[in-house]
C-alpha cells in the first residue's frame, strides 16, 4: 500500500515551488496589464495630434512596447516553470503508486523548472531596467521648460 504521507512529503518541494512561481506570475501579469493600458493611453494621445510627431511620445511608446514583449516572454517562462513543477509532482505520484524509479525524470523536471525560473527572473530584471528608462524619459519631458 502506498503511503499517502510519503507521497505528499516528496511532492511538497515542487508544490511549494509552484506557489512561489505563482506569485511571480501575478506580479508579471499585473505589470503586463499596466504596460498595455499605458500603451493604449499613449496611442490615444498620439492620435489626438496626428499632424505633429512627438519624438518623446514615440520613444515612450517604443519603450513600453518593449516592456510588454519582455513581460509576455516572462509570463511564458514562468508558466513553463510551473508546468515542469507540476509534471514533477505527477512523476512523484506515479513513482509511489507503481513502485517505479523515476529519479531521472524527476530530476529533469526540477532542472527544467529551475532553468525557467532563472530565465523569467532575468527577463523581469530587463523589463524593470526598461521601465526605469521609460520613467526617465517621462521625468526629463516634465523637467523641460515649456
């Protein structure tokens, strides 16, 4: 008979990893939503004055669009990390149910999950750097005498 507590104990680490990755996913999704909303606002502002080209406005739109693309990729990598952690839980459960040795598969799933977390963290840092750059454009725009 399979010990449920043993299976649960073995699956606890990847389940915890899924929870932590979920928090990162929520944060990235919120930032993505804000970026898309801001792009829509800037595009509306641009369409209000179609005759003149505001380079700072165009630059802001480009920067925020780059952020949105990075965040989309970040959300994808975070979701892949959660998927590999979920597969690890599945392999742990199958291993205990059928008394198999799936150590190689579990290790591969853990490795993939961690790699995708590292990738998503790097993407997140890149997005924050671009966000600060876009903020700098906005600050310099408002500091300039009218």
